[in-house]
C-alpha cells in the first residue's frame, strides 16, 4: 500500500510543484564510493558505487536515511497529502475475495476484510451459509508478515498441506492441517523453495520439492542449487521423505510435480530460472518401481500440462505456434504430436480441463476472452465476460459441473463468478463494495504507431466528466519485459488519481506477452530499444490527442510520464 501511495503522491507532487511555478532546491548527500575497477577479459570497468551493493553497511544506511529525510521532509509540506492519504485508506478498505476451488463438495476461498495484511482462508459447503475460518495468517505474526505461500487439499477434503513464508522470503515451511478440526498435525517440512504440493489420491502423502539444508551463509543468498523432488508420507518425519528425482548434473533445474486427475501419473515440470521454455517428465504412480520418463526434454518451447485420457497427455504449448495451441501426445508414441486446437489470431493464455471441456483463456488485444472446446478440440461456445477486462481461474475437476473465475478492469474491483456448465450461465458470487461509483469512469482502448510503425495498444481510463482539452495530468504506465502482459486491473491508488481529475494510461509495450512470443522477443536483448520507443510514442499519442498538455516531458524508469 505504501509503495502505491508514494507513486501516486509523486505524480501529484510533480503537478503541484509545476502548477505553482516553483523549483525545489535539494542538497543531496554524497553516496559512498570506492576505487573498485573490474577486469573483464582485459577491459577495465570502474564501479565506484559498489559499496551500495551492501545496503546494510553503516555507510549505506546513513546515505539511505539522509535520502529519505529529504524526501519525507518535502512531502510533509504538501497540504493535499493528508487528504490523499485519507481517501486512499477509505478506498482501500473493501472486502476482497479469491477464486474458490472445490474438493468433495467443500469449497475453499480466501477473503480480506479490507485492510488486513494477509488474506484469510475459509471453507464452506454452501455459499448461502456463513463460511468457516480455516487459516488466518494474520494471527501468526504481530507485524502481519507471515503469508500463505501455497496449499493443496486432499481429494476427500480431509487434509490440507500449506506453506508459510515469512517477511517476503522465498523459503517456506510446509505444514498439514486437519480441515474438520482446524488443527495442525505433526508434519513439518523445511527448506522448501519454489515448490507447490500435490497429494496422492489416497491421501497418504504429497509430492513437493526442496533444497538440502543450507548453511547460514547460503540461506540468505539469492540463489541456491540442486532442487530435489520428494514424496512426504503423512505422519513421518521429513528425514524419511522419499527422493523421487534429482539432477546433480543440472544444478539450476527446478522441479514442480502434479498428480493427474485420475491419479495415475505424476507430471514433473522442469524449469531453468525464468526461462519460459521448459521440460516435461512423468512417473507412472501405478508402479512403485517405475522410473521417471523424460517425455519432452529439449526445452524447445513452453509446455503446460492440462489433462490426460489414459496415456494421452494434453498440453498448452507455443511449439511451432507463437500465440499458443492445444496438443496431445500419446506417451506410448511420444514422437507423434496431435493438434487439438490450432493457433488463432489471439494469444492462448491458459487452458484448464473442467466439466468435460477445455476452458481456454485468450488475450484479445491485451484483454480476456474465454472460449470452450470439446474434448476432441471442436468449438463449444464461450463464456461471456462483463466487459473489457481480465478474467482468471477456471479450475476444477474434469467431472465438475461448475467452475469459478474472477473478473476485473481498471474501473471494476475484482468480482468472483460461478459458471454453470449445464446452464451455460455465470452467477455473480462475490461483488466488492468500494466507496465510489464505477459509472462515473470510463476506459477506452486505442492503438498508436511506434517509431518503426508497429501498432501498439493502450488503455486510457479517466472520469467521464473530464474535458478533453489537454489540461489533465496524466500517469502513463508501461512494463515491456519478461513476457509479462499488462492487462486491465483495479487499483485504489489509480482510482483516487482519476477521481482528482487525472488520466491513467497503460501502454502494452513490446517485450511483454500480450501478442505471444514474437511480441516478447521484439522487446528483449538487441531489440530492447523498441520498449522505450513504444513508451515514448504512447506519451506522444496522449499529447497529440489532447489527453495531456505539452510543454516538456520527463520519462522516469518507473514508467511515469509527466508532460506539462
């Protein structure tokens, strides 16, 4: 919350200072420096600010505190600041719900009353009744910094494995809770990092990944090596967990395991760092002596397991399809790939197998569209959405008659829906009650040309009563990296900004994932300049179309533009 507030205050601050025609004079502290010079194959590169890489040294701490004092001393002089903070707190204080999932007639979902540090986990058998609290992470630490990192519930809804992370750490400690009593069992797993958990169908235990116990020096390092996949048998100490798979020859590989819906196979997804291209291995759980089979071992594309029909595995992939498609592979004939749903003009973002159908979430010009396909890949309609926004969820079992999803937009706080496959209809389950009128605001999507002529989309949100005369201050955001898509989402800070008369714009820069892998590659490495060109062109579009006045433009690394 504080980061978002400061970002908003910074934009407001720029406008206030410029409108007053004033220029603040600051005397900045000298940063700690050294005579550090690195030798890269004969090339000498000076790095005078190397001391700042240790933020906890006395010199760094003193510099940070001096910088903070300058900032906050000035912020305190802005008369509007307290009013902005009060309104932000008011808008932020609303109920928020997570997307439910179901096991054996029991529904599980998260909820935040408004200003809680952590979401609380609830369970119920009927949404018309008051749910029962299952886990409140806010009670685990006085400062509210212990968070629920992941969970998995047994098929009979009797037990829940869950991970806890402290103070934002990647390290998690996993426990097992009895769903009926709400009490923890004796099971306790340490040194878990970058891992989910997946129960065997008989509830005897679950699969997870962890590292060997690190020494104190390694524990705080950004990266450790040699991830290992284990099976934890319920009621036994972690020291007796069975090693399922490891690759000491590939120390950077990460393993995540998932038991198939029919319980027959263990699907092992193998990643290397943040590279979206991955490998898929599997193990036949019907044979306790079976070996791990390296099914897709080339890391030549992104593969996401969807479901299986016996030995026929279904995947979402961008293999020979930059925008994504759905394929199947018969593991008895792994060299042959069958296409179920071909690549379309829109990016295939996610696929799930629910209600004897494939539910496919697409990105159409950076906003969601949801289509349904039969098991043979033939079209089976779509799930209409409330508007132009972002939808997510759609999990469940193959035999389920319902699924759940969330929907949000720049002016719509996240809403939760239940979709009934038999009725072909959505039901609004949870609606956020935020203290504002969404009908007072609008979002339009425009397309502009970048420096090389590329067509780039941008969302522009503002109050309907705003005059299009180029006088409104504008907050322009863009990312453009790591295949991450910037889709519509609700944020209280942005709402308050628009409420004060500001415009909030989001440009879908190259380097993101809005149009698949080609769009991503067009903004990385030697083509990175496209990201900056796209962002500058977005600012120019806002100026040319009288969304914002133009005297001078300042672009910041945080993707903020102020053109005054």
